[in-house]
C-alpha cells in the first residue's frame, strides 16, 4: 500500500457503531465502518454481520446440520471389502 493510500484511509471510519445496551455473544463478527447495530439488539454467537441492524433486533444463526462423512465412508468401504 502506498503512502497516498494510507493517508486516504487514515481518516475513514473502519469499525462498526454499537448503540446502547447491545449484547454480542462470543465469536460474532461485525464488519464495516458504516455498519450500525441498533440499541437493545442481540447478536448471537458465530454470526457474521456486514450490514446495519435496526434497534430491538435479534440476530442468530439457525441451527445447522453437521455432516461428518469420514467415518461413514470408512464404514461403507469396510462393508464393500467384507462383501
């Protein structure tokens, strides 16, 4: 990055704004200098937030299905070898 680019970026806001009484759980990531998290909002764990949220908003990740394929593939390979 050149000195001119550094000077240009030096005066730009790079961090999000958090209004009053915001709760942020572990591993949440909030990015952007123009991002605003409204008052009394709750940001759940592991959320990746890149846009503003209005006041009194809850942001959570819906439960995800975990897929563990390694053992499943080993069992299938063992069955093929036995059969």
